[in-house]
């Protein structure tokens, strides 16, 4: 019984670190987009620097999960929990990388780029944050209904990105001298859209955890 209690305690710790990682990922995304709109290169550089903390948490989750698998040799649901923890950690790390890439776009643009950042990036950020929060809530509660809702939000995010990209391409036709700056906005929108894809991966992981079946929420 003591061994089982120890295993559950260590598993709970892994899940707590995942929640911490999700919160930091949201913070990174918010800071990156804020820096983009305010042309705040210093804040963008901090986002790039702080990404290392997310990498460390990803490594920690992987190490703890692998050690638990090796030491306890769990089966059925317990094994799925650890596999899912590793998967979710990887997706959160990649989300954080996309936030870092937005910050790099801000650095590339510089403090005095003189262009207005497209409003859709902020709107997309709001949807992406909602998706991350929903994904983690579905994970904590093992709620497959919430997990499936991520597909609907991902469609919204995809449509927002497509509309923004079309408008930006039209702008390059009238402002060819600013094409490099406009493309950095397009890249930033793409990074937010990719974050949405990674949150649907978490939804798929929740479905796998609860039902033991693979699913595809990106189609």
C-alpha cells in the first residue's frame, strides 16, 4: 500500500508540474504578443530568455515520468497517465517555442518599425489562451466533452488566420517596401495558429487517457 501511495504522490507531482508549465506558457504567449504590439524589444528579449525555464520543466516532466515507468512498471490507466504527461509536456514546450518565435519577430522588427500590427493577432491570442485553459481543464477533470470543444475553437483560429493572411498579402501589393515587416506579422499569426494545433493535441491525449483510443481533433 505504501508503494502505491508513493506512486500516486509522484504522479500527482508530475501533473502539478504540467499545470505550472501550462500557466507559464500562457504567460509567455501574453507577453510575446504584448511586446509585438508595443514594439517592446526588451520585453521580447525576456520572453526569449524565459523560454529556457519551459524547456527545463519539459525535461523535468519527462525525467520523472520515465523514472516512474521504469521503477513502478505501471499498466493500464496508470501507464496511459504517464504517457499522456510526456505528450502534453512536449506540446506545451512547443507552444512556448511559438511564443518565443513571436518575440523573435518583435526583435526582428525593432523598436521603430513604423507599421501597425494587425488586430487579428490579438484576437487570435485570446482564442489561443482560451484553448490552452480549456485543454488543461479537460486534462485535470478528464473531461472528454471539453476536449472535443477544442476542435471547434481550432477551426475559429484557423479561419481568423486565413482571413488575416489574405489581408496581409493584399497589403504587400500596396506597400511593397514594407514586405519584410508585413511578413513578420504573418509569421506571428502563424505561430499563434500553431499553438491552437498543439492544444488540440492535448485534447486528443485526454481522449486517449479516458477512452484508451486515438483521435484526431485537427480534422
